[in-house]
């Protein structure tokens, strides 16, 4: 499998400077294959890989990961970023009702989605109504009525049998979907539904009449959201379809359906890249509950087809963090913390994982944790500048930092000598305090945690 190829392809070269071009090229080739196998369109693959190579070139080799894992990690982060970079919630109208129009090819899953969306809005306390504007396909209106019934959401339809108000014939003379849409919105206003979901007709392929009808409905109702519904199984065709809909109708968001199938979901990346529109929802089955807001991380892992590799990477990093945390905790108990450790810990406050872990290992260290987490970023920058201005020997053994060294460090890092003094003092205080505290608390347990 791809995972095996990738993990087996490269030797362990942890912690050796920067990722080499060879590492990046080899891994990129595999990623490229993975993307193509996932049906990502070729131009999108090309730009994506170029971006990955660029980013990987500057990356330092991680101590926790081998180069292949690291490139995969970068790829995954980029994918998640692109897929969810501008994830946003439904745009609600300032003056209800909020109008959501569904557009897409026949069979994409619009009508099914109408029910799911209706259900979803209801669960959030909204009072949606569905409007049946597919007058093309025989049975489309009654399909929506069944869907609405199942979801417990009323349906506005052009003929008798509508569940709205139970009034039967609503007096719409023509079978004109634009009129139905308009009347549906009016009805929603009258009955104070705060969300209107407009189901529209699709065709098997893209054609002008379909686009004209959809854009007429759009013009007549001025939707707050136009959702382009696309079947994940159509793979490469998703691109041309999305382009046609973007040009013909325009849309504000994408819904990916049939993710319960075996499609790897490359359509998601292609559509996102090419139209710039966010993927907002995902549908994964015929039942009402087979529906969720879109999760970029799940999709990224699906597209890469490397769920195993990704979880291995995560484990490796967690393991590494834990190892580091234990090593530092051991140093703390023995009063051997260096300035390098000190800096590292301060920087980690920004990420707030590991420092929490380390301090968490010291019973009663809660107060210190609070104090440390209040250090602001500017202060951290200065501390960082000062420590970076020290030689490794100085960081390792602050005792050697005499007056002339202090002056050199201050000049080199653009601070006053008093600040260097302050930092060194603060460091000694912290080291003493931490060692005392851990000694008092009987911290033998820290180093034994590994068993
Ligand atoms: P429309 O033509 O765009 O309105 O599409 P429909 O809502 O009628 O859906 C077409 C077919 O796909 C129906 O048989 C649906 O039950 C099915 N369908 C819709 N969404 C999904 C999904 O997420 N997964 C699966 N497996 N089937 C779906
Ligand atoms: Mg339909």
C-alpha cells in the first residue's frame, strides 16, 4: 500500500538539519500518486505539490519524525488548511427568512439534502420550510414531500398536497419553478418560517436551460446561500461541473454527498481549489442523520489515504513530547535545568501543551503554571532574543556568564544589561524554586513514570 511504500522508502534520518531535496522529491512523488488516485484533478495536483515542495524546503528536520513522515505532515496540514481555510457557518439573513438554494446536477443529492438540512436547522431551533422547485422530473415534488415528512419539516409545493397550512391548492397557475420559489418565500414570510430551503431541478449534464432556470430562481429569491451539491463519486468531472455552476449560477458554498461510497474525495480538494468556495457540509448516506458539517481533517486523511501514517505521525510526536517533558522534569528535580530548557519551556507556553504537562507532573505547581501562562508574547520575544544571544556553553552553564559576557549578550540581543541580569536571576530563582518544590513533593515518581 501507499503507506507501506512511504514508510519503507526512507531511512530514519531524524534531527539532521534540513529536509533534503531527495527526501522531498521521493515523498512528493508518492503524495502525487495518492492525490491522483483520490481523483484530484491534475492541475490542482501540480500546484499543490509545488506548494508542498516549496514549504518542505525551508523546513527543519523534526526530532520526532523521519523526513517522509515530516513531508506527509506538511502535506496534511496544507490539505486541512485548504479544505477548511475559510470554513464558515451558514450566513443568516439580517431580516428572516434566511434563504438557502440548492443547485447541482440530477442525482447529486439535492432533495435528500433538503431534508437533512431541514432537520439540522430544526435541531438548532430554527423553523425551516422546504420549497419544491423541481418541476422537471416526475415525482420530484412528492419525493420532497416524503423527505420533508420524514424530517418533520413542512414543504411548500405548487399543487394540492402541500403540508403548509393544510390549505390544499395554493393557487399557483403555472408550473413555473421561479413562481413557485417566489411564492414559497412569501409563504415562509407569512407563516414566519425563519429558514427557506429551495430544492431545484437538475439535469444529467450541464445545459443552458438548467443554468438559466437556476439563475432565474436565484434572481427571484435573492438567496443568502446558494449551495452547490456535488456527488463525491463523480471524481474528476466535479471540476467541470463546479466551473459550469459557478459561471452559470454562482454559489457560496459546497456540499459533498455520497461520502459513504468508496470515493477518496479528491473532488473536495479540486472544487475548493478551483472555485475558492468553502465546503460546508458533508452527506454520507440516505438517512437523515448521515449528515454533518464538513470536517477538513477527516477529508484530508481520506484524500491522502494514509490514515495509518497520519496517526503514526501523531503518536510519534506525542511520544516525543512526553519524552521531552519527562527529561525536563527530571532535570528540574535535580536542579539541572539549563537556560536552553528554560527558553524551550517558555516558548512552549505559546503552544501550552508540554509546559502544562511538565508542570502537571509537579504537584502543587498550579500557581506557577498560572504565572507562566501570563507571560505575554512581547516579553517572551525579549527573553528569546537574550537566550539566543548566548553561546551554547552559556546556556548550558549560566554560572560562567560574567560581566563582560553580559554586556556582549545585551549588545547582541539589543537589550539593556539590566535585562540580561534580570533574566539570569529569574532563571536561577525559577530553577531553585522548582527543584525545591519537586523535592518537597517527593518527585521521585517523575522519572519513574516510564516504568
Ligand atoms: P437530486 O436529484 O439532486 O435531488 O438527488 P436525490 O436527493 O434525489 O438523490 C439521488 C439518489 O442519491 C437518491 O437515491 C438518494 O437516496 C441518493 N443519495 C443522496 N445523498 C446520498 C448520500 O449521501 N449517500 C448515498 N449513499 N446516497 C445518497
Ligand atoms: Mg431532486
